[in-house]
């Protein structure tokens, strides 16, 4: 289980509700929660919504593609 999923579950929000709140597709969030690396913009959105540093959520954050 990824840290993104753990933190999202702590919010008590469903995957669908959280994805909509963040502004990404639920399918995209599902892939990220299963280990797919997001683009930097999506990583930043998730980090802000989870009140976390993107570097903590995504090791190698500085190597994420722009997007």
C-alpha cells in the first residue's frame, strides 16, 4: 500500500471523492495508489490535498516529468 493511499484513507474519503476534490480522474488516482508515478503537477496537487511534502509522497520527486 502506498503512502498516498494510506493518507487518503486517513481522510475518510473514498477514492472517487478524493480524486474529484484534487482535480484528477479517479482512474488516475487508482493507478498512483498502486505505484504509478504521476507527473509533477499531479504530485503537487496530491501533496497539497494531503498536507504533505511531494518529496515524501514520491521519492525521486525531482525526476518526475513536468505536466
